[in-house]
C-alpha cells in the first residue's frame, strides 16, 4: 500500500532537483546549520519540504 504525502510537500530528491543541487548538498547544509530541519513524516521519518522552505534555501544559495 502506498501512502500519500501531505499536499504541497516535496521529498529531498525533488527539492534538490528544483534547486539544481544534489541531495548530498542539502544534507550537508542541514548538518552545517545553514538551513533548518524541515518537518518529518511521522510514519517513515522522511523529510517533508514546503514551498516556503525551498524559497529560503534559494535565498541561502544566492548569498
């Protein structure tokens, strides 16, 4: 059975593609504290990125 994600959230891989970086780059930014940890899916603990968070990351990358 496949569970649906909450509306308007994206996976780490999807966010990386949108931003033009690798998922590893996002993980490094999280570890370094340059971006804050997004919400997590309570069922599988996957990160759930919102459009707002993507915008914040874009701003961080443009600095």
